[in-house]
C-alpha cells in the first residue's frame, strides 16, 4: 500500500461527466489499496471567467490583488466540492480541503504566492481514512488571507503536497499522454519518453510546458518526488520524471526543443573597456531580466558589438535598460531581433559523451543553417538560428540523435 | 459616528452593475462618517445553480451535506470579493471576510447550521480602518469545516454580526421598500409601516417573509438591534423593526395577514378519556410538528372530534402520526383539509384594548364568513376560515382596523 497524490487539471474536471470519470479513476486507485490525495484545478474556463468578472467590476481594470485571490480561489473550491460529492456518492469516503484547511501556508504575494509550508502529517493521517480532495492553486498566508499561486499553480500544489506527505508518486493527469522527444506536430516520429530526469525536464521546459508547470519540476527534484505525467482519458503509462539514478539507462539526447520566445538584443559599437559588460548585465540582473546567450565580437578600434538573448516577455525591458546605458557607454544603436529561434538538445548522457556539440553544429551546417550564438551546459547544447529554420533544425537534430 | 451593518440580498448584487450600485451606497454611508460592515448574499440564481450542480453530480441526488456547503459557500465568496474589488476601485478601502475569517462559529449541522459565536471585537476593530465585506449565509464549525445557515441565512448572518459588533443598526436592503400593513396586491390602501416592534414582526411573519427572514427578527429582539428593512433601489426610509418602547405610539392593529400555508387535521370519533389529547400532541411535538390552533368538540357518548392546524409542510407527517395512533385511540377517520386560511390581526396595542377580538369576529360575520377555529395571543388574534374568503377577510379587517 502506498500514498499517491493525483492531480487533475482544468480539462480533466471540465464538466460534471468528466468529474465523474475522475472519481471513478480515484476509486480504482483506492480499491487497489492505495491512500489517495487528489489535487484539482478549477473547471476549464472558470479561472478566466472569474478574472474577467474581477477586471470588469473595477473601472481601473486593476482589481485589488487580495480580493482577486478570494474571487479566483472559488473556482477550485467548486471543483473540489463536486469531486468530493461524486466520490461519496460512489461509496468512496472523501472530503474536500481548501488551501487554508489543508494548511497550505504561503507568503503574502497575492496572485503569485509561494508555498512556505504544508502540514503534511495531518494530511497524511487524514488520507488514511478518506480520499482528501485538495483545492489546488490556493493557500493562505500567516494571517489567514486567501492567496493563489499564480497560473498553473495546481501542479505546484500537487507536488508540494506530495513532498509534504512523503507520497510515493505524484501523478499529473492532463489531456496529453506524456512528454515527447520533440513536438510531434513537427516530427511525426517523435516518441513518448517513458522516464526522464528532473534536470532534463527542466531543460526541456518548452517541450513540457503544455503538460507540466516547470515550477513544479524543481520542487519534485528538491524533495525527490517522482512525477508521473499521464492522460486522464486513458490508462496508458505516461512519462515519469524522476532522479537520474532511477533511469534505466541514460540516453545521450533525451529530447530536442525549439524555443521561439527568444529575442536577440544587440548593442552596437559599444565602448570596449573593463567593467562595461559587467555594468550592462548588472543592470539587467537588477531588473530581473534573465539573460540567456551572450556573444561579444572582437574589439575593433576600442569598440565592439555586444549581443545577448532574453525571453520575449523581457525584451522591452531589456531594450529600455540598454538604451538607458547607451549615452554613457557610447553605444551607437540598440537593435532588437525577434526573428530567431533557439534549438536545443538535452540529455544527461551528454556528460559522458564527447563531441555531441560538434555533431550538432555539423548537422545544422549540413542543412546550410547558420548558427548565430551558442550556449552550453553539462546536459544541454543550444544554438540560436533564424526562425524560419526552426522546424528543419528540429527534424534533423531529432533524426540525428534520437532517430 | 456610528457603526452600521448593511446587508444586501441576491437581487441587490445580481449583476456587476448592481454590485457597483451597492458599492456607491456603501461609499456614501462611509463618507457620512460611519463605520460599515457589509453582509452579502450570493448573486441571485447562483445558490440554486450551485445546488443544482451538486445534485446533478450525485447519482443519488443526495450530495454529502458537508461538501454541498463547501460548494454553495463559493457563491457568497464571489459576491463578497466582487464588492470588495468595486469598493477599493472607488477609493474606499475594503476587505472581504469569509465565514471562517470573520470567525462566525457555528454548530456542525451542515446546510442548516446555527451560529454559536462571532468574534465581534475583532470585526469592530477591523471596521474602523476599512469597510468589511462579510460573506453571508456561511460560517465554520469548531474543526474549521465550512457550514451554511440554510436558506435566507444571510439576514441571520447580518443581524448576528450586528449583535456581535454592537452595531447601531442593521440595515437589510432588499427589492421592496419595507413591510406593509397587509399585502398591497390584495388591499391597495395598504400602507408601509414606519416602525414596528419585534413581537409584531414575528407575528406578521407571512407579511414580512418576502423582505426579511423571520429567524433574524428573533435574533434582533434578543440583542436589541434595530433592523431597518429598506429598498436597495431608492433612498427612501423603509420599516424599522425595533423595541416596543422605541415606537412613537403603539397602534392597536399594526397589520393584517393571511396565512394560506395552513392545513386542518381532524381526528374523527376519538375516544374521549383522560390523557388522550396529551398523547396526540405529545407525539406531534416529538416529531417537531408545530400545532397552531386546537378545537375539541363536546363529547358525545364517550367520543369526540379533535381538530388542529399545522403548517402545510408538516401536514403529511401530522397525518402519519394521527394514523399511527388511530387504532389505540379508536379514531374512526383522519381527515386533512387544506382548503382553509388563517387570517390574523396583530398589534401590541391590543394588550390595552378590550373587545378587539370581538370586533374582528363581528367584521367577519357581517360578510357571512364562518369562523372554524380561533387562536389568540396577547398581541394577535387569528381566525381559521374557508380559503375562498381570504382576500375578502383581509380587506374588511384592514378597512375595519387600519383604514
């Protein structure tokens, strides 16, 4: 007998019929002799509807965050209660717990709170007698104010609950059947990954983004909770995200991803003297702009071009910061280029295999794809290329490394 | 400066525009220098919608009460949050408080809980700085389970909160402008009552039922909180329910009411011996059936007919109990008659005026209306008559006593 946390997203609880399906699945797990804690999202569309109401009633369109949280938290309250009703009606003792009842203590950052603690002992004990249905996405701060964890927060709730109760596994039910080696819409031969390490999953964020909030992966890694991403519409096994040493064999390249949400920023004709680069990246860091790739050209007559990439959400802020420094650093021009894409290969096996990066460059070169920037980590190599080559690059890399 | 509790019902918060109207009204009260605690119902139709969902998802159509409360409580949560958002957006600092946050402690009777205590001191203090918007109709039991007070419970929430914080007045905003001397649809000359005592209001329950949950009147009486029933769509004064000694003058008859929800039960040919009547009414009391009027005919050859009235909701239970006793008490027949109506005149001034009852009987007799049963209290006289005479009786009594 084990303790399982099962998380069902908005689509999985999107109608009364689907909630009943979820109840049947939970019942089956319970009947197999396991204790179950369920974490639910709001019914699909409900969170958007509630946020819409909150914005509509404020003429400023900026509802007070504390109250927006109270409003939005009602969405998961409804789905948790409905699932608990369905379970009880099927003869499975179940009780709902809202964030404050499950003692999911968060900080006070309304609409994007972070979990500080959960009373795992009480939850674990409660789950011995009944299925506990926890309203995802929500918690309460020290004073009892209702908080929400921000978009996709139900995955984080689920993994945090799993960590607190020391669950054997955290199952994330969603509308796809797992994580793929690359986007199947681009590469028809893409395969479902059976097992993948936390580190790889983090690096493949863009592949997993549709099935799993990446924030929850870090949490799973920290507490060693296996995360099983699987379909709520079938019984097939999905993808288990787990510790590297739990993988049967470490493949060299686990997945190929393309990130289109990347923007190249170039500061042209920058004065090349000590401390200049530190000043630029210091200012960016201070503004919470995460810089990904950096290229600095050879200095020519005391000036150089500095190029870096940021995510598209941060692009405007990065440009403002670059422009603010332009006069002082004698920058001729700040240029934004969003017609680029970052393709990456990821795999823990890369650590033990030399020449993987070189082979990647060769595969791209063979197709005449120019590489504009490169970044590497122990388990990932990324190349910045023109956006129009995105699909082509993914295809040749998938074929070259995965098959 | 005073402390005012304002309660807004489902119709008053039935749309975003109406919630903004409520916010403007609250703002005005606040700007007049008063502290305000608002109690809100769910948006009209929402409670029914949620109960419908809860019943639909349970194939038994009997959702677990604990979970139904969690589900339904989300309705007031939404309206409380929306009103708090609207207020803040208008520059009026406001915060919502759900039942558990306002420390509205109830017993554990889900879907019909009773309030045991409220932390009035904390609420009063909180209301000094901000408008407090309390979600009506809900509370939490000792273990933190969410409970609801049953239908119309928001009025009870409001008066209970007003009592706990020692408010100067509890204003109940609704879609009519007060309590009338009788139903204006029956008697066009019916007048709005400016002030009425708690006792009279309790006796006139059927007149006030559309504007005020009668359960809250008893609470107001117990704690001496004036209840001001008024329209949320106008600024006109409504009806103040208050202590008798606060009335300017005690009228003889404050109102005339007709109660159609009454059923006459007759046990025919009952064995007439000591203890029989006690046995009947003892059994009824044990089953929580409230008996209103009682008539016992003269005994004939050791047998009699026993007639009593009960509310129509209790009629079936009353018949079952009467039938269960039939053999033992040699009852020939149990007859239910719902073609009756109880007309009542109510007024604290009746205490000091002789002959009011006699005049009532005469007014009815003048119209040829037969009186089938009579019950009296210090401030009320009621007659049971054929249902078809209901409107006629109300008209002649209103004209005879009120004008």
